[in-house]
C-alpha cells in the first residue's frame, strides 16, 4: 500500500513528514538546550532531508526555539512553511499558563514574527489551555482576534489545537480552519472523531505526540507492543518507524511533525515515509493496545 507524500496545509502543499521543533529547547521545553549547535544541526539536516513544514511556538523556551530556527535557517529556503501556536505562556519558573485574551494572542503572534525574523506565518494554531485561575475568554473572541491577524497578513491561515469535535465544529462556524492539532498516535486514538471531521472538511490533522507521550509510555510502550514489533521485524525497520508509517497510512489528511533533538533520530523518523504497510500490516496494527484517555492537558509537539 502506497501513501501520498504531500498534503494540503491551507493553500500550501507540504510534505507529510514535517518537523516539530519543541524538543530543541532545554529540559521541560524551558531555557536553552544543552548543546545549541546540535539543535541547529538538527534543523539544517531536516531541510536537507526535504522538510518544508516546521512547527514551533514562541512559548517554547520561551523564544529559544524560534531563535534557533532563525540562526540555523535564515535566510529561509523558498517553500518552507513555518507554523506556530499561541494561547499559552511561561512564567519565570517555566510553568505553563493560559494567554488567550485578545491582547495576549496578538502579542504571541508578534513575538513569533519578531524572533523568527519574518513578516507572516503560514498558519498559527490557537492552543486551548484550561486553567482554573484564568478568566474565561469566549472562543468567538479568541478566533475573532486570529481572524483580524489573518486579515492584517500576519498569519496566512488559522488552526486550532487541543480540542474535541464539538469545539472544532463551533470554530468552523466562526472561521476557516486549515489544521487541527491533537494528541494522536497508534496507541492513543481518542481523537479519531476529530480526525474524521477533518477528513470530511478537507482540513489537515496534525498529531502531537505521534510516538506517544509520557502519559502513554512514549516510544518504549510502542516498542513493547507485540503487533508493532512483529510488523517492524517483517519490514526490517524500527518500531517507531512503523508507528509513524501507520499514521501516514491511516488517513491522507494526517501531517506528521515528530520532534527530536538528535540528527540520528531525525533521520530515523524521516525514514518512516518509505515504509509501505500492506492491508495485513494495517489489520494487525488495529490490535495495538490503547493507552486510555489522551490527557489533553499535556503539552504538545
């Protein structure tokens, strides 16, 4: 079974194997990485391998990952699409806090543009982050701000992240969406109904934690699954490559942004695009043990 190697991200066509830059920051996605030169090498190697879709955010670091992207890649290659997120911020200790007021969303976009050294982002995802101490901000008000930023040319398109199907449906009544980012992997499929809606509306679905999260046991849990291990052995590839290939075969609207701070792991992840799973493989992988609820409060790609 072959899969499409490209898919739509709004008006852009991008490779289905992108790169999520979150892991290039320091521990806890906070502060500088231990080896900034190694982080820049990962970014440059990603471009060499054909990546044309990089996912980032101002709140990774904060600002650290965007600075690394600019240092490694500017002037940016033609055709590179940089996608970011707003809706969260970090306090001085690195804790995650909501930043969903209109002025905070606008400041987040402006910070992304300034640090990356660009005038417009290919898309920006509104990251919905629940926090008991935060005053509620209506979704319509948040998306209205995003639409204003789109009209101003600061973002080319709008996405949404960490949402259920009802929230996506509500958002679609307010704005056009080009992508949805939710936790989704071979061991964590609770967002299948959101993916189904994306497929119906021709919207890109971009899984964060495509190899599982700490909540699901991560790549180690995938490697321990006998069905995944059997398929990997049959194809002579790694279990992580099988898990990523399964996503590519599962639905053509899926765009992948696996992250890493290692060139070797980057090359392994990119190799998943060459893994061709047949109907027997896909049927076997339907039996992979599921991890339970996605714990959407975790932080993403």
